[in-house]
C-alpha cells in the first residue's frame, strides 16, 4: 500500500497553502527531478501541473502530465510518480471529509480512477489558482469551482439552457438581498430548485462570472457607496458590514475590482472631485463593480 500522506502534506516543497470552505489549496514545487515510491493521499484531490513535466503510475497505467493538465485522485489511491528533468510546479486542491458528504448528497461519487483531463476542468482549476494567488478568493467561488470540476471528472451530464432560465432572476434577487450573509452554493441552489452544478455552470455562462465574483461585486458596490458618502466608518467595520471575512480580504478584492485601495477611493471622491462630478462618476463606478464588468442576462 505504501505510505499515506495526510491532508496538506506532500513530497516536494509546499510554497503556499490556504484553506477555504473545507478545501485545502496548496502550491507545490519540485526544484529538481526525483522519484517517489508507492504512496497514497488521505484526502481526494485535484492535481494541476503548472510548469515542468511529470509522470504517475497506478495499477500498471502511466499518466504523462504536461503543463495545464490535471488529474483527480479518489481518497487513498495508491500510486508512484516521477518529476521530470526540469522539476515541476503544481496546484493541489484537496477536499476535506465534509465535501465527500456533500458530493454524495448530490449523487456525485468520487470512487473513480485517476485520469488526465484538460479543457474545461483544467481551465477552472487554473482560474482558481489565479484567484488563490491574488488573495481574492471567496468561499462561494471555491464551492462553485469544486462542483464544476467534480462534474467534469465524474462525467455528470450537462443540461443545456437554450434561453435564460427563469430561476436566474431569483438567484440575483436572492444575492442582492443577502450579499452581506455567508451564502453557499447549496443554499442558493436549494432556494431556486436546481442542482448546485447546474447553478454554477449556467450562472457563469450567462453572467460571464462566477457566483463568488458576482457576490464580491455586490459587496464592493456597497462599500463604494459607504466610502463615497463621507460617513466616518473604519475599514475593519466596513469589511464586516459588507460581508467580507476581514479587512485584508476586503482590501484585496476592492483593489482588484476598482483599481484602487478603499482609502484611495475615499480620498479621491471626498478630496479631489466637485460634489456634482463625484456623484455622477460614483454612479458609473458603482454600476461597474456591481457586476464585475459583465452584464448579467
């Protein structure tokens, strides 16, 4: 059976880790070629190769990784592997026990053999890696991406929506009314009566952004309005009132969406613009951050 690695533990150098919504995200670097004997991992995980080459052997089958390829491993899958001559850089997405329960509740099993996948699944993982590196990642976004990736590797049939579905307005109304709350994909999906995978897929296709990005846009819009109003509010309090986990996450998301820090935004509107011009420009800015630059359908 070989050695079993616990959640968050790998061969190679872990250069960064975060845990969001029962998902452990790790960036893993191998600086030089190496081989690892038979071993397994306690948690199911996705492995996306970002740089280098890599091969993996399980049950007599050899998988050859190239950059932007990904595999999913059920829990305790025994395998051996070899890192190529130039080393390798990986993004690892591990699912904690709670995710196994959630996937089972939605008839999405994880007992499948590892297989390489590119295309949509790898692009979703790469998007998740980008947001992880930027520090702007949200729980709702992680949930949406994990459901979509699991749907790809488990070959869950995709239902095509030829027209904007009626439940989309309900989703937007729900999020507009509850954006300060810790919303989950399961909750939103149950409220509108659709499968969480279908919700995540269709929303991203129709709106050009994930549920998490849409939610962040609503929160940033709220923050913009408060900052531009001149109310004496601290950034820490504003972050909590807007629905962010803390001030640092709020500031990272705000700058990524608006292009300035919250303090810079406040000074710009209060110190450097005439009142009438500030009001007009503020309306345009708020309209943009509400939907992250995309027009929902």
